[in-house]
């Protein structure tokens, strides 16, 4: 599942796009989102983009950090489980 539809016009070099795409696919697979609503995918993409903007270029680490943040939000309670990372 490509991340490009969720970039909202943001531009990245080819290597960063590769990292974003791999990390996005890893997170989506780990969360088993499948055909989930695009809002869920957008929230995941936003988190991955945020992490990549810190300079991380290892898709495995971006994935791990995104999953950690998502799980912390989910365990914090129902008010924060909407995956609204902004």
C-alpha cells in the first residue's frame, strides 16, 4: 500500500520516499489495518512523516517508533485512540 496518496503535497527525495513507503507498509501490516478507512491511514502516514522529518532514515526504526507512539495513545484511553497525531 503506497504512502504517496497521504503525503498531502509534501515533497521528499527518492530515498526518503522509499523509507516512508517501507515504514508505512510495515506499520499497516503490524496493525493489520487492511482496508481500513483512509483517515486511519492518513494518521499513520502523518506519524511516519513526522518521525522521518527528525532525520531517521531506517524504515525499521521509523516503524518501531510509530508503533510505540500509536500503542501509547491506544493505552492512554478512549479519548486518544482515534489516531489523531497532529
